[in-house]
C-alpha cells in the first residue's frame, strides 16, 4: 500500500509542474518571447503564485507595464543544468556502489 504522505507530495509536485507548464504554454502560444511581444495573463490565485515563482526563477519576465513574456534562454539553461545534475547524481551513485563492492571484497565476503 502506498504511503499517503508520499502520494500527496507526488501529487503536489505534479500539479506544480502542470501549472508552471500551463503558464509557459500560454506564453508560447501567444508568442510572447520578448518585450515587444509581452502579454497580460488572466490567472487564478494559485496560478498567480506559480507565475511569481517563475518570475523569481527568471523563466518569465515582467515588463515595467506589467506584461509578461517567456525567457527561453533561462528555460534552456535550467533544463541544461538539470541534465548535468542528473549526470552528477549517477556518477556519485556509481562511485558509492564501486566503493561498497571493493570494501565487500576486501573484508572477505
């Protein structure tokens, strides 16, 4: 049986990504990818929180007059950074497994 806390955390994480993706997709659909193409988004309260987080991360930019556009460069750099992080995690896991194997062989068993 699944742990309810883990299920709730996974559900919250998936909803967060869906909302962030929703905002990004709205901006992409409107071709709002620069200051001259920036638009105003009509968002509910929950989506507004995700928008504020995206602005803090730099993936969405707010102009001085309150319009919004998608910062594709920041998005691609963020995805690239996630790829490097995944590679680093795999290397660390591989190193730990190799260390455990060597220690097991040296201890005789």
